[in-house]
């Protein structure tokens, strides 16, 4: 895969039915990237409480950035 090519990011839980407007993003559901990031973030957050890390102003931002880095890596791995 090319280094700069974005990995495919399909919907994780599509909700659109035949009666709904497919051009309306409200029916598109959560993306797989968001789902992967949420799972990674859950793991990070499960250990933050015991060290009281969320009271540090930079930690939530770093956790969210790292969660999406993990999600992007997972999406790339799916294409191999």
C-alpha cells in the first residue's frame, strides 16, 4: 500500500434502511476508524484513574490522538 494513501474507513454499524435518504449523513452510522479509536481509548482510560492522569490538562488530548493513531494502524492492517 502506498504510504500516503488513506486506508478504507467503512461504517462499523450502518443504520440506513431502504426508506431513508442515503445522502443524509445522520444515517451513515459510526465509522470503523471511530470504533477502533473508541476501543483503544477505553484501554487507555481503564488505567488513567489509578494514576489520576485525567487531571493533567494534556493527558486527554494525548490519549485521543494516540487512540486515533492506533485506529489508523488497524485500518491499514486490514488492507494487507
